[in-house]
C-alpha cells in the first residue's frame, strides 16, 4: 500500500513538473518553435500600441504604474528584457521616435491643452519645440524636426542625413503598386538613381531605414499573397540596389489579406499579417506574426499583434499581443501585454 501511494505521489509530481515546463508552449496560436517572453505589462492604445527599443536590452512603451488597464496617468515604461525589471520615466501619452539612445516624446498640459515636445536621453530630456515654421517631425529617419515637403510633383522627401527620395510622377490609376515613379539621391548634388517600384513613406511600397545594415528596406506596405508585389529591395546609402524575392512557399491565405508591414531581422524578415481567414472576437484566423528565412515562411505567433519593433542588433522582436480581439480590448485579465522573442539564440527554439 505504501509503495502504491509513493508511486501515485511521484506520478502526480511528474505531471505538475511537466505542466510547469509547458506553460505557454502549447496554447492555441503559439508555435512551440519559438520562446515567447511575456512582460506581463499592459500596453496603452497610444501610438497604436507601438513599442521601441532604447538599446538591445530595453523596450519602451506607454503604460501606467499599475501596468494594467486603468485611468492611472500614462507613463513612458521601460522593460529590461535581460533582467525582467520594469521602470518608469516621464508622464507621456506619445513617444514619437527613439534613435541612438535619444527619445523624442510629447506631453500635454492638462490645464491649457497644449503639447510640449522633449528630446534627449531618458535621464535628461530637454524641451524641444519646433525650431521654425513649416516644419514636421521626422519619426522614421533622423528622429528630429525637418522641413515640410509639398505634394506637388515633383517633390523631395528627406531621408537619413543627406539622402533624399524624389517623387517624379503622380501615383495614378490602378493597380497603385505599379504607378508613379521615384528616384533616390545620395546627395542632392549627385545624379539620382531610379527605383524599381513606386516608393513613398506609406503606400504602396514604404521605405524604412535599418540601423544594422545602414541601408533602406523598400517593402510592400500591404502584401496580398499571389499579387505582383513579389519582392523587397535593400537600398544602400550609396544607391546600390539588392532585390529580395518573397519565398515561393507562402503559407498565408490568398484571399482578402494584407500585412501590417515587413521588419528585417539579423537573419530573415518578420511579416505582421492582419487579414485573411475567418475572424471574430475570439478567433483571429491567420492573423499574426510570420518569419521569412531564405526561401521559406513559417508561423511564429497568432493573435492580435501590434506595435512590432526590432532591436538594433536585429535579434529581438517586441510587440503588443493578445490571443484574440476580445482579449485585446479587455479591461480585466487576460488582456494585451508586451512580449518579446529572441531570434538569435539558437533560432529561439525552446
């Protein structure tokens, strides 16, 4: 009898240990191929639940000191993914951009309703008002105030440093991804280089600077599997173009889908897919995060995913995640939280 009881206790302990090891690795929508690290911290809806990397270990986002849905004042929140520690910086509902350790953010005076802009390190940001008329905030390239541009063709858009993009022909007619013409200037006093697709700051192909490669990624802002948006391009700052075809193996639904953008990793790319398949408040269908690696595509994580960002070294992805729309909108647990995946540590396979 004693031996049987011991066996039963041992069997129970083994089941408990197995359950502890498997928490989060077998839930519907999460691929067991990838280790997803959950901060447990709720992320506010400001900036479309955007995340930013201050460096390779610290993620910034907007939350509150309760780290849960509440009316508490919103704060710049810092999650150290290496130690797990969460700290707070300044009251703010809007981080504008983060680059090279510099944070550009805004606060609102509740009494006057006026916004104030600040820029600098988190430890010592300085008030940073617009330096003159006809300026705009460049949140993608220099993270600074830059001159506004006219939409009257031809017009130029400032990129990184001395680089410029020139729109030489209106984007007219359909399909939009094949109309319009653009070219790239390393400097305005140099001969421009024609680009292979119509490229703008948003649709149909967007252009983003990648710090790791010191180059621009030209990629579809929305990708429908099966259409003729079949490639991306790396554009070096000296004007060299390298084509990156999408893989032949596409596992996304063909009908009715689009992506929320493409982000480069140190090896491969992440696609945020926001459409396709049957969807409801509790079923997100095929929505989620996918990785392109060489000529292959694989599912990483399903659910409501927003605010995707990549660490400067190209290893980690940070994002807001909820298993479905109901959870994403929930004010009680379970609710959306900030999570990360490290793609450099053994492929991050658990």
